[in-house]
């Protein structure tokens, strides 16, 4: 495999993780304005994208490809991370 092809595959592996993190953070900021007022959008997006990248790698390691369960786990992990920023116990 040529290096440029490898980089293309590697980038495409993480595009869903980054896109879901960015979109979910934007929607969370719109939905939970008061609860997430102390956090910038980029902080939420970075946390969500980071956990999604870990879930993507775990799903790839466990199944060998991007199975649907990996995407479900990404959605659940994103929800948990964004909830943690806005509603965790002892937050405020």
C-alpha cells in the first residue's frame, strides 16, 4: 500500500468520530444552553471526538472492521461525555 493511500484510509477511519463529535457538541450547546454555558463548543467537540476515536479503535480491534455496533457505541459514548459535562453530580 502506498503511503498516500494509507493516510487516506487512516483519515477516513476517524472522519465519523470527528463529525459526530462536532455535530453532537453543537446540538448539545443549543439544547442545554444553561447547563453548558461554562464550556466552549470546541472543548465539548474535542472531548466527544476523542472518546469517539477511542471507541472506533476499540471497535476496529475487536471486530476487524467498522461494524454497526461500533457506531452505536460511538453514539452512546458521545451522549455520556456530553451529559457528564452538563449534568454530572457535584458539577455546580
